[in-house]
């Protein structure tokens, strides 16, 4: 009877969990004491002043002391805080504020390890001196120090403020912290008799053994028109104000990794990942950015104009500088903040990724199309789906298996009845150049016969509850425990589990998916782990919650690198993320819904992720929950083909939705959309290398490429793929026309027809059923591969097509990056990096790489869009061979109504430098 009741309760829990998002399960700001306290503070309430300014170990150091004897609570004596400011190359300022360890706090506050890359620390500028002077605006004594030739860092003493000024703009502010006097730092305390620090939410109690320990402060972005970033939220790209006139009941943007079923669109509610990095942009000055390295729950207000009208004169803020004020609130941790001065949007993203690391270079197959479902039932189902893709000539590269492939939700195992021959199943896919991905989640089934659980228990590798016992929560397997991946030793142990000996049935073509790693705990507070659970180094879960999934992602990726003996680039998809996640693989926007609004919000979500380092991201094509109508599914494929990460996925309660199940006409439309992606794989792969080298994302907001075009600043219905393609989604059913804004002064060319459209204008276009609007920017060269194969692997030796779109000066340029598509040899110089230019009637290619790699590839076609005149021949050098120029289709997809001058069969080796002169 007891056993039957046990399984009944589990069933009820899972059924309830699977229905939909329930607002009451999650806290709002008023139910979150640290957020409520921070929001209640008035501007100018900070009473801290700077003392004892000095230079030590190349940093500017000082004390922050309270100029009042006691803080807001008369019973709490405020101890001095320690402030340390560092300068780094590229005008990066780092500000750290913590409790003074010499004064014996109850414990050391948590500082997030393994996020800042060592290379960044090596760029530190050793400060030699500072200048102390009275500020000209009458705001008191300031200490000024060198940041770079163009910028200075400044710390104001009383009241405390830190800011960066730009020398070329007469010392105008770029960024500042505590200009509005909202800084507050709650220090750890020893619990005394009678203290009641517990917090209660629903049926859960948080013991809070060290009392309130939150930190809050304001950050101001000067000469900014909009602010962006701080994912993950299903909201507009340009962040909307959350406090100010007429916004009394709004919520701040929440950063707290949560497992949210069927999340709402247009909401500041926190989702699966957290990146506390915000960018600003404005026409007059450009871009800047602010990053707070903190893994505790965070809430961020964007303050509307007029929020502080009554106190602005008291605060002595620059009266002639436009600014956007924000309020940052965190439950715990320390201040470890970075100021990025830009001045361009690409500069800010590059500066941020020099701190947290550039995105990993993916394998080529991972940039192609992925087919997923919860769940493909068995080996026969896998075989049938794979065969159907071939039958309908639809390429794909990866087939995914969800939790049902395991033996009782025990990861690294296979259901022996449903998947008796997993290695043979993978080899059959690999024979076609295809791969498989299986899911591995962080919850470990508490089953004494399960080797992972047995080892983890014996070695004390689990997170502990507040009483010091192995934490026991509920997830898909039932009773589960969670590995303490904050511990490097445990991460190394976990990585070893991906060896072929440990993961029996895995092969070199198998890669990994980390889901539920927020972490998700079905019976925990807010469907997650209690905040007073204990981790490595005496850290409470509250202090590192947002980084838990990051450490799990890191350990999994390291495991695949180990498995391949350091030769094979890993592919790991993670749902939870944190700064630095970009170094370990891809992410996606989680459990979306088959609704037009979710198709629409996928674009700003992906753009926001790209701006904050996570370039390899996408949304579930078709929506995870629900059954999309056919038009929505087709439109989603047409848009998803341009996502950096392109995967279709669906819940097990939905109808099957493989591309061939919606009639021949719609199958052709979906196939064409997938073909667009495969055709553009050389371009995408080149962009992934650019992201890997510079941090600049694959998918970009229009204003990143057109930073002075104000119409682009809030446009998040269209986006750029690299600098050369603009894509406009269609987000309304049965729409007849769609408006597209094309920025800049140069023309744009329709990618299917080659038709030119004027830049700097909005165009009303017919909404075609076969495609969504996409345009190539004049002045760019885009590489393609136009032969369609079963998978990207089978395209390896296929020839290239170059699409040259000429601007008003009859010029264009582009790049093409090629390596072996799978190994780390590119880090040793084994790659081709071609610089392509068209000027003065000559198209040329030169390898700007290290000349350590050759490719058998050739150039098969060169399409010249926008070419004036009617040339008939071209001269190929270095062998002085003449070739014909004929009129040919711009693309082989759908019906092309226009043709363009085309050089066919120039027989150019991609590895050699060459030129072609149009005669």
C-alpha cells in the first residue's frame, strides 16, 4: 500500500507540474524582502563616504565608512567596507567592494570563481598614482586615476560615487555607480537570541543563518537612448522602464534561474538563465556597458524619466547630460562590477567577452539543422524518422533523444527494451554524416543500484541540505540528489563519466544536452533548490544559485573533451546559463509555446543572448508546448533557419510534427527553409568564427550594424545575420503584407530575386507563403554552398558560390573561414581565412590566415548583383584564362523572378590567392 501511494503522489506531482506556468508558485518583488527593502530606499539615502585612498598592488584602494554612527536599524553597527578599483586594457574598469576580512565577519562572502578568464587578468594596468582634487561642479573631493588615453576613472569621496569620464568630450560622464545615492550593503551577522531571520514562502522556510546580506546600488548610463541585455526574459529587446511615473505596480527584471513551464511573453519575469550585463546605446555618444559578477538572485529596475524629480537638485547630477538610471539589487555576494566604455556596440560586446571569454567554436554539424522530440520512442522510431528525411530529400544533421531513452531516468543508461543496440543505431546515423544527442540532467536518481548515485553518495559529492545531509528533492526520476558542481573535484569526476567505458553504448558521434539545470526541483521553493542548502566552501545555495547550471554545463563539456582526448570540439546544449556559458556550448530559450506571440518574442530573446556573449542560441521551432497550426509551423521554420541554433522540438503530449506530416506543399516550404540554412552554412560558420575571435554575435540587432540610425534602436522584429543579411519575420497569421525597414543609405537586394530596395526606408511587401523577407546588404560578399546533401558532413568537398552585392561605389567585401569542422587544430593555425574584395571591376581573394591549412574546395559560381552594364567575359588570374559571364538565377530555391550576371565554372581553388577581372 505504501509503495502504491508513493507512486501515486509522484504521478500527481508530475501531472500538476506539466499543466502550465502558475504565477503563485513564484515570488514577486513585494514577496522578496531584499527587493522590497531596496525599492523602498529614497535617493540620497546612502551615508557612506570614502576614506584612506591609496595605491596598493597596482590598484586604487580605500575604505567606505558610514558618516553616521548607526545604519537604518539602530541596533546594527556599520563596519567599514573595503573598496578596490582596477584598470585593464581596452578601458575596462573593475570595482570590488566587500566586507573587511580583518574585522572578522562571520564568514567570507561568496565570490564567483571560474568565470573571469585568466587572459583578462593578465591585461591589468598597474596604477602608479591618482590625483586628489576638488571637483569643479562643487560636488566635493574626488580621486582621479588613469584608465586609458581617452578615459579616466573617478571616485568621489562624499557622497560616495564611482564614474568614468571621457577626455575627448570635456570630461563628460559615460557610466556611474551611486550617483543617486542608493548604495546599500547589508553585512553578515552572528545570530543572537531572539533574532528571527527566517523567510517563508508558501510551505517553505529559509533559515537565513547569517541574516539579511543583500547589496543594492544605482547605475547610470549617460547619453543613452535605450538599454538592453540582462537576459533571460521574454520581452522586448529595448528594456522598458519598470519604475517611475505611472509604473507603481510594475515588477523589476528578475535574474533567478527557474524552470518555468509555458512562460508568458512580454514579461520581466526571470527564466532559465541569468546574465547581469546591461548595454546602453544612444545616437549622440554610442554604447557603454555594465556587468556585475554575482550569482545570487538579482532584481533590476530600469527607472523611467522623472522618477527622481524631487531630489535631482540635491544629488547634483549632470544637468545637461541625458541619462538612463537603473537600480541593481542582489540577495547576497559581493560587488564585483565592470564598466565598459565602448564607444561602439561591438566594442562593448568585445570588452565584455574579454572578461568572461569568447564563445566556443562549434563543430560544423552543430550549426546545421537538429530534429528533436520528447521522445522518439525506440530504435525503430529513430530509423523511420531518419529514413523519412531521406525520402523527402530534407537534410538534417542531428537526431535527439529525451529522458525516455534511459533506464528509469538514470542518465548514462539505455532502456534495454526500447534501445537494445544504441551503438549500432548511432553508427547508422554516422554513416550518413549524422549525429545523435542524448539528454543528461543534474538530478541523480536515489537508487542504490545506480552506479552514479552509489559513487556520489560514497564520496559525499551531493549538495547538502541546511542540516548537512544529502539534499533530497524531486525531479523526473522521483527522489533525486544533486551533484555539488561548484566543487572542481566533483566536476572532474563528472567529466570522467562521459568516457566510453562509463557511458556504455555511447560512440564518438554522440553529444549531450543538459536540461533542468537551473536546478529544477519539483517540490522545492519556486520549483528549485532551497536557498539555505550548502555547497563546497561553505557557500549557501542562495549565493551561487544562478551559476549552478553553468558549472554543470562546464563539467559536461569538459567530459566530452576528455572523451575525445582533447581532439574533438564538444557540443553541449544547456538550458540554464550564466556569464561564461558561451565558452562551453549552446543555449536555447526553453519551454516556449506554439503561439504567434512566442514566435515574435523569440527574436528579441535571441538578440539579447547574443549581445551578452551567448551567440550560439535558438528557440524551439514550432513551440515546445501545444500544437501549432500549419501556417505558424511553416513561418517558424522560415525564421528559425536564421537562428544561430536551429532545432525543432516538441512536448510528448503534442501531435507528431515532422516536416512531411502537413501535406506536400507545406513540406516543400519547410524543406526550402531548411535548405536556406544549408545553403548558408559557409556564411554561418564564418560568423561563428568571428564570434569565437571577437565575441561579436552571429545574430545582431540592426543598431549594432547601423549605430546612428535611430529607427533601428527599438526594432526587434528584424535582425541582422552577420553584417550582410537582414531577416524580417512574419508574426501574424494570414497576413497579406509585411512592412520591412531597411537601414542605411545603400540599397538592399532580395536574396531570392536580386531585386534592389532603397536603404533608409520602410517597404511594404507582399507576404509570400514560400518565404519570409530577407535581404543582402549592398557592399557585402556572402559565401554559399548550393548543392543539397543529406547532411552538412556530406557537403565537405562541395564547391562554393560567392554572392557579390555591389554598393553605389561598385564595391563589396566579405570573408570566408574554413577549417576541418571538428577539431581544435584551428587554434594552432590550421584554417583558411579568406578576405574577398570587389573593387574597380576586380574580384580578388587572399588568405589572411597563417597558411597552415589547405582545402580541396573550389569556386563554382560567382553571382554579381548590382553590376552595371552587360559584361560578357571575365579574366581569371594568375593563369590569364577567360570565362563567360551569363545570366543565371540568384538562387535555386522556389521561383526566382530575376537573374543576375553569373560567372560559372571559374575553377578556382579555394586555398589559393586569385583574382577575376570583369571585362
